[in-house]
């Protein structure tokens, strides 16, 4: 048995400055590790006993230089926890502990940005060596600065989410104190309309950028981001219908992160259908706009999505509920308070749909504001933009 009274780690990883390594695993695995080497868990080793699907208290990441995180690849909540760690601490080296390893799983995790993988139960000597390697290989550099990501997600089709995204992008770019440049990424792989609604002709699309793989760089992304004026840019959905499940989550995450280094804000439009990669896109978001209309079907779907957010540990504070209202019903049976009672959370924005000139504007590739100013729709979108500016930029 290889015992150590202290972990003598090299260079910038020298001990004596608080807890350096955090091990997050089930209590049985932590107990087994400590039983195998009682001296391993010295003062600079922290442990957090959690099930693989339980969210990690983010305050535990303070002062951590390496995290050892148990992951169950078959649990969406467990993968979401891993993505959340990478989002809140993008430069933190991550060692994943797996109960069962195979080449496919390991490769998938490494593509997600994991630094190393160890088997469960953990062997103290092997784990020590992996921690040392991660500490020695992690470059001492300024953390990568990522612009805010706002993801627009519809409860069901027909709620006006894409229309909202295009107008909200323009409103944010024009808002005082908001972002100077906004990039809209259309991830509705089968029926994306962002480029058409804004009247831009893409040279390349999201599909082309995903196919580029490791060749993707800032120049390629900038070429794909078609400008609509100086402040608003669009990365369009594929022109051909793509199988929605064929999107590689690791490449998509790299694409979005790259866009967040090139623009002051990134708005992501998700499809109505749920896919295995959408959870990854959502987990990286600073803000999630869940758009629902007044129909009972949409409200039920919105409630299901909120339940999923809770299950995978997405903070409710990051979710804004946006209610679109058509104003067509003679007898409105569902009001804002009814929606709030059903969802168990407040509605953060109400958007007035049913503008008679909206379809005409979109057919011409125009925003409604370019066809008719100071409409009720424009006022409600401006109010939502102001709310986001206050929470994401003015409070930063």
C-alpha cells in the first residue's frame, strides 16, 4: 500500500493554500478510498458524498485545483452535472471516475473536455498519479472569458420563439448598457427560419461548422456568421434537412463556446423536439428563455421541461418564463396568474403576438420594427431585453 502523510504536488500546485483537490462520489466509494489509504485524504483533499445524479453545490469549487467527479454515463442528470462544472469552472481539470469503462465512453468523455478517467473503486496510488499529472499539465493562464449565452427554448411549436429570438437579438444589440455585438445561432436543424426571417443569405451553416470538427477556428466561424448591420449576426441552420440526433454534442459545445469568444452575446434557438444534445446546450447557458403560449398543451409541456430542469440540477434562477399571447380569444380562460400557478414559478415576460404586419415583415426578411415602429410587440420585447441587460450585464 502506498501511503503518504501529505500530497507533495509540484509547481503552482504546491499545497498550503487551502483545499486543492475535491473528490465527488458516492459515500461508499469515498469510504473505500479512505479505508485503502487513511493518509491519502490529507487536509488539502476535500470530499463530497453525492449520488452521480445529485447536483454539486457550486460553492464547493472555491479554491479547488483538480476535481475528481463520479459520472454515470447513462444518467442525463449526471452528465448535466459534469457540463455544469465545465461551465462554471472552464479551466478546472476534471478527472472522471467511472464504475464501468469502455473505449466508446472514455472517448466521448475526453471529447467533452475531461482531462482523465479512473476506475471505480478508486485506487489511491493511481488516483494520486492522475491528480499530479493533471496539476502538472494544466497551463497557468487567464481563464477564458465567455460572453453570456441565452438559449431560447419553446414549450411546443407555434409559440413564436424564433420570432422572439430575432427581435430580441436586435433589441439587445440596441439596448443601452447591453452587448455591442450579438450572434444568433439557429439549431433548429430541420426547420430553422432565423436567416429567412432576417433576410440574410448564409455562405455556410451550423452543419458546415460541425462538420469542420477540429478545423473549426475563429475565422471560419466569423465567415459563417452573416452580418445584418454592424451589431447583429446569424449562423444559419442547415439548408438541407438533417437528422436531429446526428448532432455531435462535443462539437456543438465547442462551436457555441467559440462564438462566445467572438461576440458579446450569443442567442441559441433550439428545436421544439427534444434531442440528446439539447441538454448540453442548455446546461452551458447563462439564461434560458422558456417560451410558452396560452394553450393548455404548451403549458403542460412547459411544466414537463421545468421538471426536467429540476431533475438535472439547472438553477431555476437561470430560467425565465416568457408567455406569448395572441389576443385572439373572445373568452380568455387562461391568464398569466393561471400559468404561474400551473408552472409553480413567475412569468418573467409577456409578449403580445398577433401583430397583423408580422407575417408581411418576415416574408420580406424584415423585423416588425423596420416595417412599423412602436408596436405593442416591440414594447414587450424591449422590456424583456431590459430585464436581461440588467441581470446579465449591469449586475456583472
